[in-house]
C-alpha cells in the first residue's frame, strides 16, 4: 500500500513511530525539547495548509455565479498561483492533480452555461438537443497540472438533424474562444470542438470511430487517426447530459476492445516509444544543440509511462482513465505484482513532480520550455529515482511486447 492511497491515520502512526525511534538515545529533557520543536513546526505547517484550503474554497464559491469572462480568467489565474504556492510547499502531486481538475471543471461548466446564454441572447435559441462536454488528455485522466490547454469534445443527440449540426458548430466556435479568454490555451493539435472532427451527434461519433478501426479512412491519415483513438481512450464527462457522455465513452471502450488490430497498433506504438536510457542503462541526454545535457522528460519518460499503462488497461477492459487508478486495478486483476505496481506509482509520482517543477520554472520566467530536464542538476538520489522509473517503464514495454506478440 502506497502513501497515496493509505488511510491518513495509518500513515501518521507510521511517521510518528519513525520520529520516536529517533529519540531513543536522548535524555528526557532533550526528548521534550525535540518533540516541542516538532509540534511547533507542525502547527505552522497546518496553519499554512489551512490557509491554502480557505483561499481555495473562497475562490471556488465565486465561479458558479460569475457572469464575467475577465473575472473567470482572474479566478483561474489566482487558483493556479495558489496551487503553485502549495506545491512548492509540499510537492504533493496528487493534491495538485485533484485541485486543478476540480476548479477547471467548474470553470468549463460555467463557460458552457454563459455561451449558451450568449447564443440565446443573439437569437440563435437554446440547444436543439441534449449534449455533453467531455475532456481528454491529462484532463480526461484527472491529472491536470499548472499549464493546460483545451482538450475537449462535444457529443449531442441524434434527433436534431442539420439544424443541430449548425447550432453546435456556432456553439463550439464560441466556446473555444471563451475558454481561451479564461485561461484555457487553444490546443496546438486542434483537438477542440471547433474542429468538426471533435464534435458530432452520437451516431456521427459511432461512424467516425468505426471508420478509424476498420481502416476506412485515407491511409495518409492513419497516424493522425490512431492518435485520435489514443486520445479518446481517456475521455471523461465534464458537463451536460451525463448519460449521453457515458454512452460515447462506452462506445469508445467497446471499439478499442472489439477491434484487436487497432489496439495492436496502439500497443506497437507504445512499445516503440524511446526512453532516455543509454549504455549500461545510464541516463541518456542530448549530446549537442540547444538542449545539450538534457532530455525531454515529457516525450521520453512521462508519456511512455502513461501510454503503456493505458494500453494494458484497455486490453483488460478497465474503465478507469486515471493512471494511478489504472495501475491499482491492473494489480487487482493480477496483471501487475504488488511490488511492480508500487514501483510504477512511484515512477509516475517522481516524473510528474519534475514535470510540474519545470512548469513552475517556465511560469516564473526562469526558462522557456517546460519539457527538458537536466538530470545532473539533481541530487544523486533523485536522479536515481528517475532512472529506476525508466527501468520500470522499459520492463512494462517488454510485457506489452510479449503480450501482443509484437515483432
């Protein structure tokens, strides 16, 4: 059982025991001074964390009734700053994930309502059929961090005809602009509902998915369509008609399970993702150029872990999208041993923690990019944690390579 999913009381008892073990060779008065100093330090930490929680609660309460996009953008900025401050204090990856996902869901839901109001005021009427907004990517996995972009899609009911297609085209274009105004950067890959590929009626989505897995699309678009299918694997309900969203998510899961060739293609791509391991499994870094002495933490470490865990979860019919939850469920159904599952969770935590720290450096203007890490600027033990994470990912790739008979 990891600290991330252990009962707080159990963790506190274990930590207290470790603390008391350190006092065994002290005199009584020294033990008292030691514990008193620890208590005073702990009281200060509790007070600061309570302050973060109070500020967060106050800002969250304002979102559901706010009608001004500029103010929503300000609330988004303040919440991001609060999360950054708390993370620098405690380095709690999973707390940051939860909090960022929570307030961005609230912001997206509020933007959705305000955009509907705008269209109504402009004479375009209310939504002609029920619809839902879903998120993908890190948002779909409940793994939001400090830097985000729009990874949304829209599905709507089938009985609206051409009128519904036109209404949701207008709605999606405006929604993307309004989300950008409140701090959701536009997706550089155009995975947004303003792109017709990322919106449609339920039947349109069914046909789209079927054409991808049956290889009915233009062969030149194979890589792009496969990436779309991978992205859709993490789809999660955000707002609107939850039943409709659930239908689409289940359709995505079914398509991926039923068409093994498509899943095999995803598995092959996952096992071929390069890792920054060189001679004797030492950390590899760029030998020249702008990033000499660094490696792309997102592309060469974090993404391969996410991708390979996803493939096994889909293959085993696991509905969860969150990476840690997927690992836990894969352990429960015995795809992973407890020790291997724990090492993957630890690897996810260390890689994501450094991704967030790189994001903070970008936000503070210290560096321009949030993906490249120089491992030799880290302490030796931290560098070794990253190397061990990469070794576990490599082992995971070998497992998938064998399970899918990839040659």
